[in-house]
């Protein structure tokens, strides 16, 4: 009997392949990294061939390590980074590098959409405000700045959809990824003709939309040979990483909230209807679960800010980690513990790649506020963790302002590994923070569950209720919570005061480019 599910989670920093059995138990995982190119400060691109290489490498390592015969793989499913823009020709050949979610170049194109239809109209149709983050503005940028590429384009694909196409030949996407394009009628369940007409874009350039559990093809002979598998394995399209993470965190019915911390971070929960916020701080995805939605708020550089700190500042901690043969982030967390809550009055603004929720300002910049000669490396490291956490609090409280009830938060993603950070989040949120056993594999679990449902290995998404195990719980500490309550309005005021400075710096950078 074919009893294994192969899930590929194509993230921002690399692909994680995970093997699950027919009971939904994770057996083994493998990771292969790829790079992001930043030709200019707010640009971010990846080579699709790097994704395919990573999929090949991780698949082969999984099979070897788990000693699973290729013919025993029952289905392949996906999770992937969202809001990409990859033009491919009729044969599926990439015509340029993919413009990924973090890219903010298409400000002018986003403004064109706003002028044509208005912010409120697009928000109410798509569930998202207008932003250069989304795929539509990026597609328009390719049309405006690379007409030769645009003229050859057969389809514009997302990351996971490109890999599914390489496996099956089908040009498809799912509802969750479609809902992150500023093009999809969220409640209508189809591409918005009004938006397409307003920006003069042909619907034929967009992939066919499927449910996340749909089998969209079978693994072709050439793809099977490259991967070390057998031809004919069903391929289920899966979902974007946000929707997949929701399933993997147990947010499949109205109620529980979850917080993912990877390179970016978001807070979300399942809802039977979208939540439209007067300030358009909240946006909404289509869920993997049919008929459900995911109100959400996302920040650009959460774990990305901590990664920047490691690369550019924490050389001492990196050397110590090498000597002690432990992870550098563990050393950084230990150093941060030497600083008290509030980091001795040092604030960090985590806007290293502009910002989405709650400010929606691609011109925003990062910075340390209040730096004094008495501040230590411990203060700097802790301030970064606290700054990310306070920005996430603004997202959490936008849900509360809209009437949502959130009593506790399940934390997933690589950022959830650190005990100190989990406690800081509980103190900043003023709510318990829960740690499940599967952290970085939660999105993979979501992809595996969708794949299992798609081929009948699982009856429905409810299987996750039997698979998620909470292994740690952090409750707010009164003294620390009180300190963050005092600092939080100062954090908000620092951003507001610096908006004119951000505008000036952006204008200066544009002139230089």
C-alpha cells in the first residue's frame, strides 16, 4: 500500500521537504537553502532553478534517510511563500527571476490601481489593501519596465505553482495563493473581472484556480527521474504558507489564533467570513479549508531582523557559538537574557524592508532609538526581539479593535524555538503563548494534511486536532508586562515621528537609483 505523503514547503530561505505517514506522523525532513538577490534596497528576487534544485536535493535525501521506496509515496503536496511574480513562457521556462513577496519596487503601479478603482473598492473585493507587496503591482511593473519579457509571458506563477508545473505540466494555483494577488474576488471565488479590466490585464495570463486539496496532475516521467521517484504519483496543489501554517497550527475552525515567526511574521485565525477593518490594517486570505477565511496581519522583517542582527552585528556571538558547538541564536538569546525587560530604555524599529501591517509603508526604515554609551550588546539584542514583538502587538490589537476575541496565541515557525522570545511575546501581548511540538514543520504539516485529504488518506482537515501536541506554555509576568505597557506608546510614537524622515531617505535613494 502506498502510505507516505511527501510535502514540500518552499520558503523564503529554502525548501523543506518532509515525509509523513498515513497517520499524519512526521518521519523525517530535509532542508536545502537558496539565495535571495537584492539588486536595490527594496528589491528581492530568486532564481526558480534554485527552487527546483532544492526540491530535487531534499527529495533524494529524504528517501535515502527514511529508507522509503519511491513507489511507496502516495502523494506530493505543497506549501510556499506567497505573493510572487514569475513570468513563464508556454513551455514553462522562466523568463526572468521571480520577484518575491518582500519586493517593494512597484509603488507606482500600486498607485495606478488605487487611482483606477480606489483603495476601499479593492479592499472590499480582494480582502487586501492595495500594496506593491502583492502580485498584481509586480505583474504591472514587468509590463511597464520589461515589455519584452511581458510579451513572451504565458502565465504568471507563484513559487509552489512553478514546482507543481515542473512536476505535472499544469499551470495552476490554489485559492489561498490567488487571494494574495490583489486580483481575486475573495467571496466570489474567482478572478475579479473589474480589476483586470481596470489595469488592462488579460485573465489568460493567470493560472487556473483550484481548491487546496485538488489533484492537479501526476508526476511526469522526466520529473520523476530527476527526483528519484516514480512517474504517476498524484500531485496536490496545496496552499500558500499562511494557509498551510493555519492548518498546521490547528486554526481550522473559528477560535484559536496563531502567530508564525519566520523571515516575516503574521498573526491569523480561522473565520467563516472575512473581517474588514475601517483602517484597512487587517487583510484576509482564502483558507485551505473550503468556505473559511483567514483574517491576518503580517510584518515584513520579523525573524529577518534577527537574522540581520546575526549577520551584521553578532560576530562575537557567532564565534562563541562555533567554539561551543551550539546554534548562534541560542548564544544571542542567552546574551539578551542579561538585559532586563525594556532593554534599559533602548527601542528597535523593525522596518528593514519597509512594512506591511499595520503601517503599510514601503518607505519605512529600521532604527535603534535611545541608544546611549551605557548600552551593551545584550541590550541591543534584546531590543531587537522586543521591537519585533511590539510591532506584532499592533497587529494583534487591530483584531481586538475589530471585535475578535483572542485569549491565547499558538506560536510556530523558527522564531518560536527561543524560550526567551516566547516569554517576551507573552509579556508584550498580555496573553498566554503556546508552543506546539512541531514548529518549523507546521506549514509542512498543513501541506501534508491537504495532500492526504486530496487522495483520501484523511477524511477531512480535522485530523490535525489529533496531531498537534502543546509542549510548553508561557504566561505573562506582571512586572515585565507593566514595563512593556509603558514602552509601547513610545514605540508607536517613534514610528510616527520618523515617517517624514523615512520619506526623505526614500526620495534620496530613488534619486541615486
